[in-house]
C-alpha cells in the first residue's frame, strides 16, 4: 500500500509536464537568456556582439528616458490603483442599492473591460484630438478655449492613467459588489441598534470587512497598471518625445526602433525586479490587514 | 431627505451612463459618417453612409482578421483548458515542498510583465523559426495564460472532496484514471470560467501578436486596427468602422453570457 501511494505521488507529477515544459521554454529560458543578453551590446539581429559586463546597467540609470519611463510606470500603476479602487468602491456602494435599471448600469460600466485596450486607445484619440476632438467640442459649446490635450507629456500621462482606470473600473466594481454582498446584514442591524451614523458604519464595518476584496482589487489594478502598454501605443505612441513611455513601451522602442537589444534587455530585467518587489510589498502589506469574518 | 437622495442618485447614474457609453456612441457616429462630413463626432451624420463599413469589409478585410483571431483564440483556449487542468490536479491534491515551489512560481509568472523579457523571448522565437507562424503566437499566448487557468482549476479541484479520489484509488485507479474518470467530469463550471477569461485575453491581445505576426496577411483584429490607424491608405472612418465591427462579437458575447463573465472575474480575483 505504501509503495502504491509513493508511486502514485510520482505519477501524479506527470500532469505537470506540459505546463512546466511551456514555462521552462517561454518564461525561464528567456529570463536566463535575458540576463546574458543584458550584458552584451547586441543590436537585435547581428550575429556578432560583445560582452560588455554591466555597462548597460550603468547607462540605464543615467538615461533620462529610462528615468522618465520609470516614473511614468509608477504613475500608471499607483494612479490607476487609487482611481480604480476609490471609484470602484463608490460605484459598488451606489449600485448595491436597489433601484430600477441597476443591472443595466452595471453592465454598461463593465462593458469597456471587454474591449481591447488598444481599440479603447484609438477611440480615445477621437476624444482628446485637438482640432475635432469630442472633448474640445464640449469646451467650444461652453465657449471655452479648446485644449491641446495630448501636447503636454505630464498631462498625457494622467490622461492615459485615467483612460486605463475608467476602462477597467468595472473589474473593481464587480469585486467590491461581491465583497459587499458577503457582509452579513446583522452587523448593520447591530450598528443601527447602537445608533451608529452611516459614515461610521462605512468606516468601521464596511471597509474592514471589504479588506479581502480590496486586496484582490488592488493587486489586479496594480499589476495591470504597471504593465500598461496597448493604450499608450494607441493614444500617444509614447510621445510627445519620450514623455509618456512606460517601461514596456520603452523596451519595445529601444529594441525594434533603436536596435539596442542588449540595453533593452537590461531595462527589462530591472523592470522585472522592480515590479516583483512593488507587487510583493503591496500584496503582503494588504494581506496583513485582512480581518477574519 | 429620501427624495433628495433619489434625485442625487439619478443624476449620478445619468452622468455615469454618459461617461461609459460615450466611447461606444462616438465609435458608432464616426463609423456611419461620410469622410467629407466635418460635423461634431457627437452628432450622427445628417447623411449617414454604409461606405465605411463596406470599406472595412472589402478593402480592409476585417472579417479575415476576425477569422484569424478566432482561430488563434480557439486553439489557445482548448490547449489551455487541457494543460492547466492537468497541472492543477497535482497542485491541488499534493502539498509537497515541490508543489509549493511550483505554486509560488506560477503566482510569480502572473505578475511578470511579459515585455520585460521581450528581447530574449523574441530572439528565441526567431531561432525556432516562429516568426509569422500561428503556432508560435498560440504557444506564447498559452504559456502566459496558463497561470490563471491553473490557479482557477486548482482552487476548484481543492473544493472536490478528496474522499472521491481515495475511493477511486481503493478501486484500483491510478492517478491518470482518477483524473479522467473522477475529477474531469466535475470541471465543467470552472472550465467555462477559464475559457471565457482566456478567450477575451486572446481576442484582445496586442503585445505578443505584434512581434510574432509581422506580415499583414496574418493580421489579427488588434494588429489590423493598429495598422489602419497608423497607415495612410485607409482613412480614419474606415479604421473606425473596423474597430466597431471588431468589438461587436465581444460585446454580443458579453451581453449574452454576462453572468459567466462576471462570475469568472470574481473567481479569478479571489486569492
């Protein structure tokens, strides 16, 4: 019997094989090869290249495009997380009330989640465009001067953050709705008996009991925001100049546009480490605050 | 007081609907506007036309792109269901140290921005002659979808009583037969979730397809649309009509299967 169990233990591991082969070949191998390439001056296609040690890493910390992309990536990640979660909780609380058409409103808010971020980016072009943009049409209607929304890099970074947040706020809303529905009504009844005000109820009952939902939602938003790519390509292409690049789009640009594969590889690895650290700190921090129901 | 609340709520709801429907509205007005019509994007054209839609189908070949995207999506989803259900089985049923390492590794992959290893991944794809090959994009998409699938399946299998496995073992089933005869038949609901989530991801993928499928005759939906918006031989109205046609299948699927989409989203987010 013991022998049978042991052999069962081993045969069951065969089920891993297809997945682990794929991971090994398309995740681990590229990762290791990336470490090697990041120490070379490879241009992306040539057969000959030199090992140049840590020079790429030294250069990237002095590269103002990298620094800019680094800051932007943080804004895309943190900004989207904050906006999506605040708005997500608000929408969830609003749409947890009973009223006619509630289902329809939820559907409409979730609908953009289905659309390719790339396509959303192109649609947004028709909003933020200077000469014919839909937003400037509203400004003109109010007899205000039109704004060249995407001409300024700093503003564009926030516009991209906002577009990303609004497109995916439906995810946070749905997670929070599920969270709200899991909170037992007795807590609120008890609070009513004690005469607690609605804002205190929210602060001391709803919010703490939503911690698991907050953890999930923050994790998803943060990872999504830090990976931001498609919508940037569609709406600003990383421009004006290099002002709105995230690390993802910058790597693409240096690799395919700049023929600096070794260098792009080094940026990729730094980005990898950076995102792993940020996500882990945030997720661990949040998990500690969860309360048991 | 109550009435004031209701009024406020109604105003908020109208504002929300306006913001979230505006992109779809603009997409529609432009798609049916003649390219010579310079009226505001907010307004439907006074002389609506089907020319953009026609150009999207005939000149831009959007249906071809939809077909190719559907092919890639179906392949990825089918493979993902099989491979991730397989991998989830030992993960859910055995808590050895090796399994814990695998679990941490899989969660780690979910966080990795794939573009951080773009250079080496692309060079590997070049060296295995995967550029402009459907199998390459399918395998890469599959790999990066797997963690989510494995995660969902593992959670689900954990909820199936181990007693069933043990009964099968006593009856002389090895792990293989236990999986196929006992576990697999119960996986239908979670399979729907996995399939739905990963088909949306594949349908909307841009970052992988962009560098693996470089020739325009293999363009997927997102690739065609990005090329239409950046090239001059097709005007913006046609590109917009393409976008409208391209999102229709997703929107319709979502409206019909909404319940599953949202449940899937919730299942995948609870860690």
